[in-house]
C-alpha cells in the first residue's frame, strides 16, 4: 500500500494518500500525473491549490480551493512543492510493505 504524505496547512496537519479519486480528477484536469507535476514545478498557484484540494477531498478533508490557496500562500508556495510532488510520485512507485496507520476507521478497514 502507498505510504502517507504529511501536509501542513495553517495550524492543521494532514496525512494524505494518493487515492484514485484524486488522481483521476488531477489526471483529467492536467493531462496526467506528468502534466500535474509540471504545473507544480512552474508554481501555478491555481493548479497547486486545486491539486491539494483533490487530495484533501479524496482523503475525507474537503476544503474550498480559495481557503487552501490562502493557507498555502501564508507560508510560501515553495514549502508545498515537495509534499505535492511526493503524493504524485507515490502514486506511480511502489509504496512500503506496511502502510503508515492513520488511526481512522477507513485505514483500519484496509489493514
């Protein structure tokens, strides 16, 4: 199973996995994972906020794009590039043998 990536937005920390619903929406919007990584590396703020929103939503943490974008800009966009790229990279590479537990019921069901 794919490992989690820690994302900090404002005073909240999230453990996110690159789940299919997010990857599907991102792939459609940005021409695949490579297109999404390109938008992140170009610091396309709208794309970065949208991609983060897709991962948050798929992991059960729905937030509005404007709120996510504002929180990302508060600490600087550069700090969000590594976790976003990690989420996308984890989707295309093998994860660890033992997943990182999230402590929620959904994670326990899959374990």
